[in-house]
C-alpha cells in the first residue's frame, strides 16, 4: 500500500480485553501498529461497500449455479470476517 499524507485524529475504542490482546498479536505478526490495523480494516470495509460485487471473468459462467444466500453483501462480508477473525467480530 502507498502511504498518503493525511491528518490523523485520535480515536478511543472500547472492547473486550481478549479482543485487544488478539488485535495486538495480529498487528505484531503483521509488523504494524494496532492503529494501522484498525485504519486498514476501516479502509477495507469502505472499499467493500463502495465497489459492486463482481465476479472474475473465469467465474462469470458459474454465476447462478449456487443458491442465493438471501443476504446482503454486507451480511456475507461480515460473516466471512467473523470466520476469519473470530465470532462476534462485527458486533
């Protein structure tokens, strides 16, 4: 990612001690700060909401073969984030 000079604003978050411990460990494994981890996450969510769901050309012929989950894109994305980062991630 290319760093862009921006104005930084202080933000205080409240979460469980276990979530803070997990976040610190994840940030350390990635070699970034917890602030950078949270910032990257917010940026990723914004990009997901801004871009329409599109399939890669190779997958387009398969569209419609699987049943529609009956969920919004955001619900599907949050479920995947919970699977990846732990239950209750988006709550």
